[in-house]
C-alpha cells in the first residue's frame, strides 16, 4: 500500500540510503514534482518519479560493483603477491561474489525499485529528455527485479530435493 510504504520510508530513512547523493540530480529540472505524486510521499522522498526516489540506490550498486572488481583483482596472482591474502580473497570471491553478486546487489533495492518502477507507470508524460531515461530505467529495473524473482523460484524448484 502506498501510504504504508511511505511510512516505512519515513521511519527507516537512515537505513534506506536516502542520505546518499542522487547521481541523476543534474538531469532532473530543479523543483520538479510529478502530478501523480501523493502529498504523503513528500515527507519521505521529494517525488515519486523513479530517478528522484531511487537514484541513490545506483550509488550503492556502484560501490558494490567496485568492491566486487577489487576482490576479483586481489585474488589474481599477478596483482596480489601474498599467498594467504590471495587465498582469502579467492574464498571471498567464490563464496560472496561469484554466487551472490546479483542476488545481494538487487535484493536490498528490490522494494524501492519495484514500487517506484510501477508507480512511474502512473505518470508516463515526457516533458524533457530526462523523462525518457526515467521511464526506460524504471522499466528496466523492475524487469530485472521480476527476473530475479523468477530466477529465485527456478533455483528453489531445481534444488528443492538436493539442498
């Protein structure tokens, strides 16, 4: 429910990355508010459009990608000369990144991406070129979240007897 989700965002504002800068802030016109934004969202986020409300999650995904690339490089023998540290990084890569990168990277932003992605479909007006990016990115993100759910169900059904 939109009002419940708005209260969730307001009460957990420090834990849902609202304090991070929005990388798309330069694309969005200053003071833009969609006609479809409800007033009780303005306490949690300035607007219910996808780039304004979910843009800061791309900083988190970028930090996770940088961390994954760093661990992948540090497990390489030519980059890392310390055998113990290299074995540790290989274990981190195999246990955390190789099998969990997409899973960990998308599950923490699953609720905002799907909610604001579907909410964006209520307002499909395009006033500037950033509006095309807004709609395309919202559709891409909620399709990725939907594929993540399908992938999770597929893996659960595939390995249900052999955990």
